[in-house]
């Protein structure tokens, strides 16, 4: 069941600064046991960048420490998406 949807960060054309503290703050306050992270690639290409992969690993690690599971991280592009879960990256 989805408790809440929230936009946390708004980036520039090619960069967004994401900090795990801010990602998990709202989930912790709401008592969530899991989260799904979603972001878009304005280029339309959904392949994860090195930064996307590193961020996902950090989020999973922080989530494990906090007891909040990262169920998936989705990248939205032009008429397609990339799921870290479906691609075996989570």
C-alpha cells in the first residue's frame, strides 16, 4: 500500500544532488517499512549511469541500517523505464 508520494529533489538538465538522508527522512517519519525511488532521465535513455548505480547501492545500504527496504529504483525515459529490481540490480 502506498502511504505517500513525494518529490524530494529537482535537478538541472543533467544533474541532481540526492542525499540518502533526505530520501529516508520522510519514510522514517511516516513509519514506512519500504520505499520505491523513481527519477527521470530527460535524455529519454533509461540505462542507469554510474552515479545512478552508486546511489542505488548507497540507498540500499542506508535502508538496511534503518530497517527500510528499497524495493526498487526506477528510471523513467521516453516511452520506457529501467527497473533495478527487474534487471537483478537489487
